[in-house]
C-alpha cells in the first residue's frame, strides 16, 4: 500500500486530488486508470491521543517514585 498526501483542488463542481509526479512514475499510473483512495479524517488526532490518557490514575510524582524504585533495586 502506498500512502500519498495531497491537497484537494476545485475542478468544476467537484474536488480533485492531484498526485505528485514521482508517485505517478513509480506506480506507472496512466490517464483514466482506476485507483482506490482511502480517506482518513485526521481532525481528531490530538483528541484520540490525549483521550487515552484521561483515565490515567497515577500522578507524575507516583510514576517517578516507581521508576526510581525500579532503577535503584537492580
């Protein structure tokens, strides 16, 4: 699978995604060739990342104590 990031452009009443020349050459893409695009909504990346941490029960100080304990007991 190839991951390509492109910017949409207005094309009449539609939007188009222009593929970089290097990707076209590497994959031997031709005009009117059917390809499959997988769209991914990246608007909630930070929410997903920090949402994982909201159930974190330990304070930073407790975590640091555990780390010190593990390091000094070896």
